[in-house]
C-alpha cells in the first residue's frame, strides 16, 4: 500500500470515495457535488488530502485535514476532518497508515497537534482513534452553530 498526497489526476476516484464517506454519514449520494468539492480543495490547496493506493493503482482510502490555529498554544493545529477506507479494504491497517501520514503533516508543518470529531455511534472510529494515539477529551464541551 502506498500512502501519498492526492493529486488532481485522482479526482474521479477520490470523488467516489468521498461520496461513500458522505453516505456513511447518512447523506444522499451526489457524485457531481463530491467531485466539485474535491476539485476545489485540490485546486485551491486549502486543505491536505492523502490517499491509500494499492499496487494496482486503485485508491482505497483517504484522509482529509484542514489547517486551524490554537491561540492558547500560538501554533498551527490540524483538524482531521475526514477519514474513509473502502469497505472491501478494511481491517488491513489502512486507516492507521493514513493517520500516520496525517501525523507526518503535523510534524512537518510545525503544528502542535491535530484533533478530530466523530459521532458517538461510530464504533469503528471510536475504537480506532485511541489505538492511533488520540485521547478522548472529556473536559470540554463541543458546541456547533449552522445557518438555517
């Protein structure tokens, strides 16, 4: 398995993975919008996307990170926003490999760390992240606000 930064040539296959990721979170399939969203991220270079690619050059997973800043630490901080592995390739350590690429990004960028959010019902993720060295923060409340 090769783990590398996503490129514009990956757009079609990456869009399918991204659409499947969204379906996992109970969104309707929308390949065209997924493709446009991923194209924007890749062309605007406003996030970092790493892919897992088989020796047959098939993309089977991705991790997507956005830059943030910690005012308290006065350093860059990364949000691991999306992590997905094709169902046929799960339980092979690919998620951990993608997380390792994210950790490399944190180190290379001089950031202080990364954080993520996942649903309490995401049993796979909630078992995976502690194995990858993430610690559950029970001391903070997470609030959100969206336009209606």
